[in-house]
C-alpha cells in the first residue's frame, strides 16, 4: 500500500520551471564576477545551462546526459591553481518520479562502474563508493579515489540529493572523502528549490 502511495506522490506535481533564475545557485554570483587578470590566472568558473551536460557525479563516464525528463538545468564548475576543483549542479525534471529515477540510476551506476578505468589515463585506478546522506526527500553520498602505483592520487567527494522534481549535486576534491561537508549546501538548496513553481 505504501509503495502505491509513493508512486502516486512521485507522479504528481509536474515541474513547470522553464528556466532557473539568474544567481539562483549558491556559487553563481561569484562565478559571474569578472576577475582581474591576476585573479583570473589563479581561479575560474564555467557556467552551463545546457540540458545535455552530464551529471557532475558520473560513475560510468558518460560524455552527455543519459537521463530523461530534464526541463531546466545549470552546472557551475570551479578550478583553482592549487590545484582544486568543485562543482554545483541543479537539474529540474518534469516530475518527482523522473528525478527519483535518476537518483536510482546513479546508485546502480556506482555498483556497475565502481572500478571503471579511464582510457585517457590507463595508469590510474578509479574506485567509486557511496555513503548515507540526509538532505531533501532522499540523498546519497558519492565519490571516488584515483590511485597510481598503489598511492592515492585524487579524492573526489560528492552528494546528490532530490527534492520534489529537482536534483542537486555538489562535489569537491579538497580533503578526504567526506560527503558530510557538502550536506549543508544540499539541504539549503533542497529548501530553496521549493520556491520554484511546480518543483515541490
């Protein structure tokens, strides 16, 4: 009975968002600032509203979006000369059910591609992992480590959370694997997206 009720709930409230408002994402104002040449040499951002952008947590390495039902999206990536990278991504789907299906797919891809290598860097071993997370209606901590000759080369930490028909993703490569550090932003965005028509 509960599964039937959940299915009905996820099918309701189709999203009517045609576009995400400017400066809606937390990193967006900084990303849109024009940097002086010295600062621009040390850090930078890229903003994309393309619906074909792959998810920022991408265990199987898809070059383009493979999920269905997107109606709006924004992806912001940041790099610094440290070097370090981070990202913020918000995708709105046509319904809560569509967004739920994407998160379910991500969970499956982590298992299926947990040790998928990178053809461009065959010397690297890539191992994905998941962990529990609490944000929005449902969430999952995700990330991976790259190893070379037995030593950790890079650690990517991420969290993917769904609220209604919205999926939000945050990633960073700073520090050790710890999705809990990103949960605060995911929870704040899970509240903020309900201001968009039809999302919650």
